[in-house]
């Protein structure tokens, strides 16, 4: 997989790691499904460096390697800005407005291969989204939580982290930077 053609995003270390992991686990067996809670928010999120613009990377991966992407956000304006930023990949991204946990439950997908939790800073919201998606996560699915640190523990993953560990998941990546703050989980 040639990451050199991936568009510029913030939080690149975690995004590159998770896409390589997804590609290794699925290629060429099937078309993976990526579900993102909290879309790329353009100026609402502070731009690529602060927001990360992960939807742009998911769209690139979907177009380049074959995938289905669902990005979910409460705000119509956030989705409008995301559509503009990701217009090159719009045929590969489904833009869903609504509460992320409810939207995940309503999605017409059997399996989620990559679940990216980034909709709210409230750890309980991240947990509700994980639980809504959980029946669609299979043995080789990946969960990535944004805005989370493990040592010391803080961020939206503070409830998700112990729950995943208790349910047989393990950490395979924690962003090394002070701004990136992402954690990636796979099943043991």
C-alpha cells in the first residue's frame, strides 16, 4: 500500500497505522466498512492539524483500495464542510446526520471493519457508540479512539479503554505526539 499518495491530514501517525493494519487484515479478501463518528469539520474543527481530517484519509483509502465509508455527525454544517473537503471521494463516503449511537444502529451494514470514535469529548458518548457498533465488530475488526491518552489516562476513551480490555481487546498503538492522542485496539 502506497501511503505517499494519501492526502495530507493531521494525526498522520495514527491514521497511517490504522490504514496499514486494516489493509493487511482485509486485502484482498473483501471490501471493508469504515464507520467514523464525528466527521471532518473543516473550520468548525480548527483545520487539518487540529481536527485531523480523518474522513479525507478514509475516502482516499476507499477510492484507492476499495472500501465503504460512513461518517456521522450531529451538525449539518459540519457535514457540509466535510463534503466540500472530501469531494474527490464523495462516491465512496456516506454522510449521515444524527446522533452517532442511533445512526450506527440504523446503518444497513453487517460488519464494521474499522470503527473510529471521535464524535464527542464525553467518554459516555464514545461508550454508547461502541456498544451500538459492537454486534457488528468481528474478530479482525479494529477500534480507534481519538483524543485519548493512556498514561496518564484522559480523554474520550477513559470509559471505552477498560471496557475493551475486559472484553478481550488489546492496544496495538498509542500516538507518540502531544497533539495526536489516538489509541488503536484489536482483539487479542
